[in-house]
């Protein structure tokens, strides 16, 4: 684990994570449609796989409503144990880390109504890093650290977000849920 933390520190100092911020105003996506993106998240979570939790993670720093927080809570409650039980331990740990991180950011950046909707899953998310082996230290920092780690973090995550987040009128992102479905159908 010490080697992983050392590697991450070297990568950070070398500028390999150019999109890390600690101020929410720097990461808000203009025109984001959280509801449509949560529908994409549901589709990806149903399918499973290494990147299944990333649509929720990609919007973890956005301002959400109480109803959207309720949906996020439902998604987490429905899928987190399935993700944790993935036979491929790398996929399981990566998914748990990113889903718990997303819940933590939504909760910590949320207003009182959002926090009320997320409180139960936030308490669960805070405990998840302890069960990890490969990503325990970094997950604990992202979920429970004194700083809130926001942004796309690196280029691959930014590309993923732009292909899975709906933001009508913002040319860098999907324009609609239908755009996602068309692209997904064409990729299959």
C-alpha cells in the first residue's frame, strides 16, 4: 500500500492529475442535466463492469436537488453491495472507491435537504474504504479526508465524463439521454 501512495504522490507532483480542485465553483458543468445523467448511471450500473460507477462519480461535484439526492441514495443502496462482490477484486475495489467518493462529495457539498436524503448512504460510504486492500489509503482520503477532492482528476476521466454526462447546450458533453443511447447502440 505504501508503494501505491508513493506512486500517487509522484504522479500528482508530476502534473499527471491536472484536473483536481477543492472549490466547487471550479468544477460545475454549465447546463448539466443531473436527472438524465442519473438515468445513464442506472444503465451503466445495471450492466456492471469496471466503469459502472463512473457516471455517478462524474457528477459528484454538481449541485443536486433533494429529489436527485434521493435517486443517488437509491442507486447506491441498490448497487453498492453488488459492486463490492464483483469477482474481479480490482473492479470491485475501484467501483467501491469511486462510488463511496461520489456519495461523500454529494453529501459534503450538499445543502441540508440533500444531506438528509444522503445521510444513511453517506454513513455507509464512510466505512467502505476500510474494507479495501488495494485502494484503501487513497479511498479513505477521498471519502473521509479533510479536503473535498473535486474535478475530473485526469484526462481519461474527463473523456469518460464528456461521453456520459448530459449537459444540453454545452458542446463538450452529451446533449441528451438519447445521444447516449444512440452512441451506446452504435458501439454494441
